[in-house]
C-alpha cells in the first residue's frame, strides 16, 4: 500500500532541515534542499524498517493543510 507523507523544509545556517509533518521523529539535515530531500527519504525508509521490525504501527498521512491569509 502506498502512503504519502508531507515534508516541511526549513532553511538553517548549515543548509536545510527536513521533517515529516505526520511523523515528526523523521527529521534530517542537508547542505542543499535536494540533499535534504534525499536524506529525508532515506530516514523515512529506515524508520519504516525499524517500526516493522519492532511491530509498531506506522503513522499514515492524514494532514489537511490550509493557508490562512492575514494582513500584516
């Protein structure tokens, strides 16, 4: 079964930090956004493998995002 996760990227002094919204424990950093994306995919695959080995339930994506306009 295919699941989709939502990645959030934040620019930090050393490059980018990537984290999954639905699974905050999956987090990594990379010098470029492309490298961060690649490392986040690897971290997700490793976390899935660890959860399967421990027979833990794997979080699934159920997040709804909505932009809220505000005048500043």
